[in-house]
């Protein structure tokens, strides 16, 4: 089973009831690009756990902290950028740790072949 097929989805009415919000509010959040529910073959909105967590954050920002939707968008974008930077930092840390271990073992990778994502680099 793939990750896509074993996800659990809930319909808009269940989400609205669970979070005590009107379905129109969920539709507004979708129009504003804050959430992106999946769609069934019959075009019914379906919400997965990731979308529900994002909705929970949106509601915390708007209800508890008084942030408007433009502010919510900024916060969500900054959060995504931070997550992306964290992934990149983790990747760089792995490279540095590998290099340190290689130096301790006496491995010289200066002339080693490396696989490049997207094909070989172009020489200009």
C-alpha cells in the first residue's frame, strides 16, 4: 500500500463539527490558499491529518492570538521556509560529519566520483 492510499480522510461536515467552525470558513481558508483539501471523484472535499494539523494551527493563530488571515499566510510561509532550511541544515551536517569521519579514517574523497541530482554539471 502506498502512503497516498493508506491515508484517512474526513469530510468537511466532520471537520466543521470537530473544530466548531462553519463549513464556509473552511471554504474561505481554501480560497485563500491556507489549506488544500483533497477531492473525491465526486468533488467532495476530503481532509487528511496533515491538513487538519495545519487547520489547527490556523485556528490557534486566528482565535487565540488574533492574527488576521494575511498574517496567518505569512506565519505559514515562514514555517515552511524554516522546515526547508532545517532539512538543508541536516543534510549539510551529514556531509560535514561524513567528511570528519573520512579524515579520521584517512579517506581522501577529492577524486571520488559523485552522483549529481539532475544529471552531471555543465562546464562553461
